[in-house]
C-alpha cells in the first residue's frame, strides 16, 4: 500500500528546490520539509532573520515567513536530512557540460550522481527518491542503478521522475496552481505505490485531474521548453524582418495570436531569451538527436539557439550603428541584468552578452538592476570575458544604485530586462541628465516610444524600423 509521507527532504536549495519545497511545506502543514544544501551561505540566507532569501521570487518571502520554523527547515546537514526523510527530492544543479564528451551540449550529471551516491551511503531505511532537476531521459534509471547497487538489506529505494515546470518570476503562482503535475515511475506495484504517495502530497492543493498518468517519455519537459523557445526565436526572426521592412513586430504578433491554433502568449519579441532552462534543454535535445543519428533533427533545434545568439548580436550591432558607428569611450546605461523581470536570476541573461559586446567596443557601461547583487554581476562579467582581469573590467563597468544614476551623463540607455519600474522612471529627468543626442534602445518592447520621442529621445525599438517616421 502507498506510504503516507510525513517527512520530506529536498537536496538542493536553489531556484527549483527552494520555492517548490517551501510551497509544499505551506500547503502540507502535517509534513515536515527540510531543504538541505552544501552551500552554507545559501542556507544561511534562507534562514536569515530578516528574510533576505538567496533568490528573489514574488510571493516567496510570504510563503517562507508562514512555514519556516513551523514545518519548513533549511540546513547544511545533508546526511541528517536524508536519514530522517521518507521522501527525498533531488533538485541539484545540472549545468551544461564544459568539457569531455558532449561538452557544450550534454547536461553535467555529476551533481545528480554525487547526491544519489550520498543517499545510497547514508540511508538506513527505505526512501522514495524523486528526481526533480531538468535532466534528460534515463537519469532516473542511472539513479536506480546506483541506489540498488549500494542499498542495505531492508532498505528499498523507489525512484520517481517529477519534472518541474515553474517559470522564474512566477514560480509561486505556478506552484500554487500548476498546469500539470507529471509523475513517472516503474510500472511495478512498488513503483505505482510510490507514485501514489507523491500524488497524495500534491493532492493537498492540486486538483486530481491535473495529475497525469505515469510518464514514460521523460523528454516531455525538454520538448515543452524547446517548443516555447522555438516560439521566441520564430518571433525574433520575424522582428528582424519587421525592422527591415517597416512593420511593427508587436502588431504582427498581436494579429498572429488571434489564431486560436497559435494563441497570444509567449510571442513577445526580445533581445533574446535567457534563463537556466531553454538553451540547456535545447542543447540537450540536439545532443540526444545526434546520439540517435538524426542530424536533420539536431540541426533544426540547434537553429533555435543560433537565432537567439544572432538576435543578441544584431541588437548590439544596432546600438553601435545608431551611435554613428562607434561607441568607443561612450557611456551606455544598461537597465536590467536579470534574464527576465521579477527575478534576480542572471543565468544565460542576454544582458551579459550585450555588455560584453559593449566592452569589446571599448564603451563605458553603467549597469542597474533592482534585484541582482553586485557580486553576481561581477561574477557573470568575469565569466563572459575570462581573459580580462577583473580590475580591467571594473575600469569600464560601473554598477549603479538606481536607473537615474545609471543614465547620468550617458549617450544611450539600453533596456535589457522588462522591469516594470523602468516604464515609470522620470524620463524627463533622465533626458536632462544625459548627453545629447540622447538615445534609448528598447530590447523588451517595454516603453512608450512616442512619449519618449516627444521628450527628445531618439528611440530604437526591437522589431521596428529605425526611422523615426514610423
Ligand atoms: C521556462 C519555462 O517557461 C518553464 O515552464 C520551465 O519549467 C523552465 O523554463 P523560465 O526560464 O523561468 O521558465 O522563464 P520564461 O518565462 O519561460 O522565459 C524564458 C526567457 O524567454 C526569458 O529570458 C524571457 O524574457 C524570454 N521570453 C519569454 C521572451 O523573450 N518572449 C516571450 O514572449 C516570453
Ligand atoms: C492553411 C492555414 O491553416 C490557413 O489559416 C491559411 O488561410 C491557408 O493555409 P490549409 O492549407 O487549408 O490552411 O490547411 P491546414 O489545416 O492549415 O493544414 C495544412 C497542412 O498541415 C495539411 O497538410 C495538414 O494535414 C497539415 N497539418 C496540420 C499537420 O500535419 N499537423 C497538424 O497538426 C495540422
Ligand atoms: P536549479 O535552478 O536547478 O534549482 P541551482 O543551481 O539554483 O539550480 O540550485 C542547485 C543547488 O544544489 C545549489 O545550491 C547547490 O549548492 C546544491 N547542490 C549541488 N550538489 C549538491 C549535493 N550533492 N548535496 C547538496 N546540495 C547540492
């Protein structure tokens, strides 16, 4: 019969594990939830008395405030967490491999494997182990093999796949009412029982009809993310055409979206998609296709990522072209550093690429983002230009405390993230403080270009031609 879960441990207190298990704790007061991580600074931040949590997500602080210390705990004692729990989520990072077979494409499963081996070593009672990271198919099988090869007598492991579909910035809303909950298991009685145990956890707040049948095809999440990213690359490819032909991408997208087969969502042209999932999942799909000897399929999906790289390149080139073909020594204010609004996450953020391009053109760059820490910005810029000493980078780049401060004495403002507050800046004051002619480049279709033109700005918007006549 299915086990009634009373203690959950989550290995990995990151963007997925943290919010997911905080919401489980909130919705299931009868279950004790402990989130563990090797990173002490991260755990300390989760435990901080003033709720200065390590990740920013609207609504997250309220969830943690209600549950922390009641039935939600954060700890660096990974072993204790494993030992006590009857259900363990594995939610560690799976970055793209940097070297070896499949470098640049395949997921690095080293962290998953290490966490799995730790479970095998430490567990003295039976566990349901749930794989939650974005990982390609067959990971659950590898985990099963490792756990079975190392288990002790009277200690059985049931492995489930439960991919997470939350989007950053709306993680809490997504977790409160998910479109779907997928749980995959072996089709043995034990596997079906384990699946039922996890379903009962979600049943505390998710209506049962959104629970899917056991999932066999583990690539569902890869496919979903690839289709979503493909929509953005398609609309971004059209944005280039709009700029060249004098159309307006927002109007085109709006019109296209009326077709119910296409739908209005996820059609916003931008300076390029980012985030920890899209690029990684597509590259995984490319790698998978190649391993299956399907080069045409691989090429098709690879093009989605290439279009995204092109979009970023194209945008920085447009900035240079518009500023009379040179930005050497010119000050450029970059507003937004996160990969999208309402998150402090910067992984694969288009802003990083833009700023690197501006740096290599020898511009001076001012950066402002309402949520990203200065330390994170320096780390990302250093990673983007590994050969440049940080001191040299710091000579070219200044991190500012407000948008207004960033724009002072600049030649151009570049909007890289669609933070709502950038809409409501005192643009008159910004204009007064800038060098003239003052340029604005909207990479997110965020601002009212006509309003800014009336103030005096020269405005360039993605997906619209450069001429001010249009
Ligand atoms: C994504 C998926 O949406 C989610 O279901 C999955 O679980 C994880 O990956 P996330 O990366 O957090 O979530 O954010 P998402 O909202 O999908 O945005 C990804 C990137 O695409 C961002 O850089 C965003 O700015 C960009 N984007 C999104 C666009 O440029 N245009 C759009 O219309 C939508
Ligand atoms: C299409 C557009 O749908 C229509 O809006 C436009 O005005 C003209 O072009 P049509 O070519 O008549 O219409 O048929 P459609 O239903 O779009 O199908 C086109 C092809 O795609 C068909 O061969 C159809 O079998 C195929 N198709 C469609 C699929 O293979 N899979 C699908 O999910 C949908
Ligand atoms: P994601 O976006 O998938 O949640 P993150 O990088 O934000 O990825 O979070 C993953 C977390 O997992 C990190 O905080 C990392 O320290 C933690 N982690 C990785 N390996 C282990 C491990 N073996 N034991 C405990 N925590 C781990």
